[in-house]
C-alpha cells in the first residue's frame, strides 16, 4: 500500500515537473546585452574602440589620443544635454522632457566615469612617484 502510494506520488511529481514550462532567458540575455552596451556607450568605451581601429592595425594606441577623444565625447554629451534642457526651458515646440532628462543622466554618468578615471590616473601617478629608485 505504501509503495503503491509512493509510486503514484512519484509519477504525479514527474508529470508536474515535465509539464512545467522552461523559463525563457533569451529576453533576459537580450536586456542584459542592451544594458551592457548602454553602459559602454555612457562610459565612453566606444571612443576607445574607434581609436584602436584608427591606428591602422599596427596594434599601438596613443594614450593621449584616446584620452582626448574620450574627454571630447564627454564634453559633447554634456553640451547636447544642456542644449536639450535649454530648449525645453524656453518652450521650444520640438523639445521633449523625457529626451532631455535621459540626456542629462547620460551626461552625468559619463562625467562621473571621467572623474573616476582621473582619480585612478592620479593614484597610479602617486604610486609611481612613491616607488623607491
């Protein structure tokens, strides 16, 4: 009696497990990829990738060029955000509050990233200067 109940419960649980739909993670993976791409764009990594391709394929990257392009991109992002905010404040008909706010957040994130890079560079410089010769 007990063994037959056990077999019935095993069969039922097997049917329940087999009937459960598998979770579709493709949409989650796509969203994660979009978030990573957006974070890379906001961080200015697209500028460094284009700089690498501009070197002619010899594998060398000029640090000053990469830094300047990254700073220019952050500056352009901030100027674009300021223009969108100014247009909205002045009541320009094609001004969009959502676009202005998103642009301002992108500019803020890219500036924060730039400050963090600067802090890491200063720390690296101080570590090198404090090394015994």
